[in-house]
C-alpha cells in the first residue's frame, strides 16, 4: 500500500539511530523510483543541509548531530561519558564535568533533547539533554557545539521526564521516574513502607537568560508514583506543565503485574507560575539534598565543580491550585502539547485510545469544582469534564506525539510498529506508515513548538 507520508525520518526508542522510510516503489520502475528518492535527500559536498538533527546516543552518553535531509553525521558531542577522540573526561581540565555527589561517573543514558526557546519557538542558543541513570541535565552551547554545564538532580531516581523547556526557557524541568524516600533526612526506610515514605519530586531548574547557568529553583513533592514524561504548556496554557505518571498503585514488587491494575493513571497539571507565587509568600521548605553543578569555561579551557547542599520544596497539599490530577488511560508514557497550547495528548502504553484533553475545559472544571476525588491533598478532576475527545482504534502501544502546522498529530506505536497521522480537533485517524521495528521516539521539525515547519518527520 502506497503511503501518503512520502518520507519519514524516525528515531528509535533510545534516539540513537535514524531510519529513512520512503513510499513503496513502483513495481514497474523500481530503479527510477529509488533514484528519485535518493535525489530528494541528496546534499552536494560543500552545501549545507536544511536542518540539524540532534540525536541522543542512549548508553553512549553522547549526542549525535546529523544533517537533514542528507543524514550525514556532522559531529558527536561528548556529554556524560568519556570520549577518547576529544579527551573529554580524560584530561584534568574536563574531569570535573563528570563529577557527581556519588563521585566520578563517566557514563550515562542520554535520552531526550530540548532546544532553548523564545516565545515557544527554538532560538538556537542552547541544547539541553538528560542523563537518565545518574540524574543530570546538561546544557550544550550551540555557538561551539560543546557541553558547557552539567547539573545533578537530587531526590530523583531515573531522570526520564526531562529536560523539557518552558516557552521562554525560564526553566528546564525534570521528574523522578521512580519515587524514593527523601533519604538525606529520613535515612533508609523499609520498602514495605513505600506508600507512606516514598515521594515523587518534580524539579524546576531555572536557566539564566544571559549566561544559561542552571540552578534548582524548587521541587514539588508529589505522591510516590512513577513520573514518566512531560511537556510545557504554550500559548493558551503557558504557565502550566503537564507530567504523565503511572504506577498509581504504588506497587514495589512484580511491577509488570502490580503496577498495571487500574484502567487509568494520571497526568499531573502543574501551575508553575502559582508555584512562584507560593515561593514569594515563603511557602517553600528548605531541605538537605547535596548535588553537584559543573561548568566548563571557554576562557580558561577548564571545568570546575561546586556542591550545592539544599533545595527548596513545595507541598501541594499546602498550596491550593498548584497541582491537579487528570485521569488518563492506561500506564501513560508520552505527554505532548499541540502548537496552540489548547490540547494535551496522553500516550497510554496499554490503552486502546489516545485521550486528548482541552486546556479550556481543564480551567472550567477547576472553576466548577468538577472533582472526582483527592490524592494526598491534590484534586483529581473529572475525566469527561476535561476531555476534548478520544482517538479510537489508533494502533497498539502509543508512545510519543509530535505536530505539524496544519492541525495534525503524529504518534509512534511501539507494539503495532507504525507512525499514525491524525487530526487533533476531530480526533480522527488520517493515515499510517509502517516502521518495521518497535518505534519509540520521533520528531517533526519544530513539532513541539508554537510554529512547526514540519517538512520532515
């Protein structure tokens, strides 16, 4: 079957490879069709590509920079791992960049990438990437294509829901995938007491407008769920952040079974501007949580490390209006916001539909007190009250969604191995393209911004 999606550049789940998928060739003229496809992506030596594609390297701990549409590898940027070619992490001048509160850790799992933004549009200043294993976020200076800062994130185990950016790069945001006790204060606690003692930390890391320097502004103490992915609101929903979470059962054994009992888990909607108001009112609590902040200077060509001893925390139970839960089917992974900021899409790994939430309906539900229940002082909004619609029979295993400029969304499905195109307002499937592997990450050029240019996916 000939697909309408003529060319598809899709990153694998770890974001480390790029696959070119073209429309099925004509049986009558296979060679000519293949030549046409090659011509479309050909960039002559000495000529520039249209786009840079930044691909996370997974367990290599690095970032690959490719040209699109040519697919040429332009550079490998060392980040969290030693790199013999460039001496990164071997030379005395760069070793401090890989220092953590646990010592020297010269490896990690780079996973998600975010460009700095101005008014919700990439501005080309910095690139942020997360370290998934030892919780860290790195900032790359795009004038030099070198890692210039790495910050460690305390109270976090599995830094997957990061390093997502607010529309004017006020914050890069992270969340703990696996909740944990706040051990610096409580010490070790029995695993059987996880429901009482484990918390999930949502970390808001400020970014200096001029220098880009990062610092943890505050952490929100959430129930002990698993916080998986996130994205910032934009446009209509600017000032809010949305996080998927699963294991609302708070299971700690046989998670494949015990963490998937409920038909719905949640998306947490966080009003981060309200958080700033509460901080100004003195509602924050300072707790011990040592972490490292490492910086590389282009002037001295050397790195330095500093230890920060504390973080400021906010408790949603003490801060009304700070956080709301939205029920979301089932075991949600991706959490994506369309270019207008009106629609929030949850990718439920075990769900048979794609839920699309409406920000205006969320605000109305809050005003009307359309609340189903309460979890640790956090209101749970009524599912139907905040739902715009559901995409029915989209595929199996929805994960990530990106958008074009024409009101369409593109979702990866890791079980049915395909990318599905659907209309956001109508919640109707338009087209689908097979990937022949369990696709995970995908990216549309500009597809998570206010103005996607959308020529490539």
